[in-house]
C-alpha cells in the first residue's frame, strides 16, 4: 500500500484507510459480531490499510474496544484516529473523553485526535487549548477536525497552538461540493483531508451516464467500480479515503484500489458524469419530520446561528416525493434542514443533493 503524509505537518499514513462506523454498533453497542469485526480490522492491517478511523460515539464506545482488540501486539503498525463528540468539548470533558478512548483502545497515545462535529456553544479556543495540552502530555500526537465548514476552520486555525493537520469530511462522487470551498481551503492551509463515505455508503449509480461511465472505466482496467471510485478520490491531492469494509472480499478490493492508474481520459469522463454542485430547492418543497431533533448536540438553534453568521452547510439529501410531484422527501440532514428553516425561513432555497430512485 502506498503511504502519504496527512497534510504538511501530519503523520505518514496508508493512502487508503479503514473506516469503522457501524462495526460493533452504530449509536449503541452491538456485540453480536465482535469476532468478525476484529478479524476484519486485522485483515485490513495485513493488507496495508494501516490508518484506522473510529470515534468515541461509534457503538457508544464499543467500536473503540474492538479496534483495541484488533491492534493488540501491532501498535507500531497502525495510525489510530479517533474523535471526541461535540457534547464533550469543554476542556474538562475533552480530558475525560481522551482518557476514555485511550482505555478502550488499550493504548497510551492517540495518533490523531479529532473534534467530531463543531459545537458553537463551546468556544473552539477552549477545546483546542485542552487538545494542545494533551499533545504536551504525550497523550495525543496530532489534532484534527471533522465536519467543519470554512468559517469554523478559519477560526480554529487562528487559535490552535499546535498545527491542525487534517479535516475529515464526506467526499464521494455523489457529493463533490467540498471541491468548491473546503478542499481549496485545506490545500492552502497545508491540511490533509480524510474522506469518509467515499463509496457513498454503497449507493453507486445503477443506470444512466454516470453508471455507464464507471462501468466502462472499470472494464477498461479490469477493475471494479468501487476500485475506480477510490482510485479517483485518492488521486486528488491531499485526500485519503477511509472506506468501511466488514468482509474479506471488500477489504481486498479496497486495498488493491491503487494498483492501477487512471489516465486523463478516465478522470475527465468522471468529472463530466458527476456534477460537483448541489441543487437549490425552496425549503417548503422538502418534507421532513422533527422526530428526535431535541436530542441533537449541537441543536438546530446552534446551527441556525452559524448559518446566520455566514457558515455554509453541507447539502441535505432528498429524493423526489413519489406521491407529490415537485416535492421532495428528506433522507439525510434533518438537523441541517431545520437549522436552515429557523435561520432563513421556508422560502429560501436550501442546498440539496437529489438522489434519484434506483
């Protein structure tokens, strides 16, 4: 596996990493397949996928325990990246969170410690100050951010004592919007970019020009569509994709994704087939419930204040409403949608990515 440096000041990592969201549970622990999850992580390491990304929130901490089991006896082979949750960003909570992650992972130092989501109710300088002290204490090597916009990134960089070496954000062929702002920002700042959901959680196009383009390139190189997508992303300067894989076939597929080179014709064909700009849909045309909204930290009012202050939001995801032409059903981004409505009202167009039915 090719190795690359994460930003100009960060660690050297495998050019493709291993995401762990869903291994051992999502928001609660699920121990039914622990041995299979541990075996998958170990196999990933054997194949050279030595950047492992996890979070204290994954499986309510259980995923970190599984990662800890998998890397036992192999600590020097792996770069461990984990994340502190937004409700734990006050300095004393950051300290408790890192101690919890260290214990679950069974290690004495985290390679890359990231703020999982911004929380405007806690001054970012306080959170980063605590992380700076953790570096000085030898409990963290590098710090990073996740799911921040350009405005929040700029504020963080202005007050961080140690370099912020990477931003983790979603980046795939369905959602290329970071190419308009976040990717250029990170390059200018010398930050690496860790791309989560690089395969769009398995939602590869199945029809139309986009599907035909990927299938044609895959056939040309004797590769799979997933390998073409990962190769396309990894060729973008500064980007390290972290696909999740829980079975041996997908792990081998991901690990071999850089064993060939896309030519200029391939790259251009993908660029033409996948537009990097979202649609703008009046908010009233989107149907969305408010179930569970009160449990989000930060909440919609916090994010609404950020929107009013000028922070761009990640596009929501919608599908055409089957029973109401011209309307859309929300499928991802409930917090962002309701924050937008509270900040801008229902007449203003919200940035959205429209997923067409299969």
